[in-house]
């Protein structure tokens, strides 16, 4: 898989909106998810409105991990992000994982509220981020 220009543009838009704090600033992060993560996208009329990169490939850990999720500005508030999240949880459950985890910046109130509404709970304080988890069994 190679990250498409459309997804890269959405990532860059969010990076700008969050003043450079959405993803790590180095290219290695995107190369890592491009090589190892799975990707689900939401398309409408040939346009990508959302994406989620996740790891669901280490059964010994018993949890999958969402590493990057985003939607276009036009898609916000329409349930697309929630649908992508639910798709990851369904895949994780089908593969026998017990939970799903992710990290969120404490200052990103919109994302934090989104994950809490979806059922994620904070399990570890990591300084400027929280590790969150949801039981999927």
C-alpha cells in the first residue's frame, strides 16, 4: 500500500489545523504506517471523506491499535469517523482481540470527546497524551 495523495492531503490539512501536532513531524511515521498498518477508507462519489490506519496483527497482545484516524472537514458531524471506528472494532473482534487502544492528546478536546462517546476509557496518562482502551468482547 502507498498512502494515496487524497489521504495524504487530508492528513496534511489536519496537521495544519492542529498546528503541527496531529502526526509526528518525521516521514518515518507515515512510512511505518504505510508498511505495517491496515487501512479503511470512506468514499462518497469517488472522493475520500475519511480514513483509519490501525494495527490488528499481534494476537499475543490481545488488543488492536488505532494509530491514525481522520475525516475531511466536509465529513465532520456526519458519523463517518464513528463508522470507521466501528469497522476497526468489528475486524478486531472477528480476529479474536479483546480490546482496542489508541492515544489522544489531552488538549484535543474534540477527539477526546469523540472517543469517550464511542466508549473508550482512559487507562494511562502519558504526559500530554492519554492511552485509551475499549473492551470489544
